C-alpha cells in the first residue's frame, strides 16, 4: 500500500541520536494520532502516518548525509507518494544574533551549503572552478504561506533564554521571520568561524544569513534531483547563538543553549503550517 500524505514533515533527531533528553520527533507524536508505522528501506527510523491529518512524519537523522539518504529513499520508493505533498523540515538551529533571538523561528528563503567551499589561509570563498552554486532558492509562495500561517502563533519563552540574552545585551522576545539558512556538518560556535560563514554567503551575493543547521542542504539536494524542491519549506527555531557575546569566550558560551525552547517553538509554528496546508 502506498501512503498519500498532504504533508511530510522531516524532523532530524530523536533521543536515539542525542545524548540529552531533547527530541524533534516526540512532540509530533504527542500532537497527532499516528495510526500507521512502517519501515522503509534506506531509512534508519520508523515512518509514522496520521490518516485523519494526512500527515507523514519521517525522521531523517542528523547531518546532510542522513537527510539526503532518507529523503532519497522515500522519493525513490513506493511506500509514500511525495508528488502531491508539501515537504517540510521542522527543527532547531543556531542563530546569527543580528538576525533574531533565542526561541525565534525562521522560514528559510534559501539554503546555503557551508561545506563545499575554497579556503586559503584566512580567506573563505566559493569554489571558483565549479559551475554549480551550492545555494538553493526555495519557493517564495510556500514561504509566504508558511509565514501567514504562523502570524498568530504564540511563541514560548523561558527564564534560561532571558538569562542567556542578558549576556548578549539582547532584550528581544521570540518572533517569526524569514532568512537564509546555512547548512554544514561542522558544528561551529564563535566569531572567527562566523566571519568565514559571512564571507562565503557574501561570495554568493547573500548579504546576511539567519540560521545554521546540519540537514537542509542534503534535503534540498535530494529533493532537487527528484524534481520536488518547489514543494519544500524549511522551518528552524533558534536554540543557541552561533557566536560568543561581545567580549565573551566561545568555549564558555557554546553551552548557552535552549534546545527545549527551540523545539517547542519550531513545533508550534510547524503545526500551524501543517494544519493550514491540510485544512
């Protein structure tokens, strides 16, 4: 039997991949009634389907390779029909402090691959001898619809987030916005690497980025090859800043994260978008 969802959601990790208690999968299982569970060749996690909600939950695993493999297995197989589905990544990310604050949620307008680049000394640039740019522009109309669906979502906040913001002289509360997301298998934190990410984005003509994460370039690559990229939305919530506070030490601020808050707000926005698309 082939499932025909209206929406497929791609969270990255469950407790199986993460040594803490955070999970991008569990909150979805709490919010919908999934009446089908199936195993798909090439996918490490069970796939869940909610018939009434017309929603499929397909955990990818952490990193670009895992995401690309999972999405390709689904697209090439006969278990789930993706042709008429909206495909949504919902998860957490690091955040550029100038773009937003902890707990803020961003709908991506484009995805940049951080790993494919040319680095000479302290200079970071795109690979000049490759004809392909490792940037994926996402569908504007889908991004606009996601933003509209999230307009009235009430975002959570926490004392922990407010405490961390004070170190950044940041008095903002979480909001929903749009921006570029940068994807890499390297987890970085600190001004030094952030400046190189800025440089790579600038080499592609991108003025600034909003979030950093580990899966979306793999997901976008797979979807593009199967002709499905124009059905893709990426929703990411800020669980940490990508650099230290002014005058701070990145070896200390690397621990300043709010995974639970990020996951909660990502799911709140994600659910609003899913419900809008399946209404």
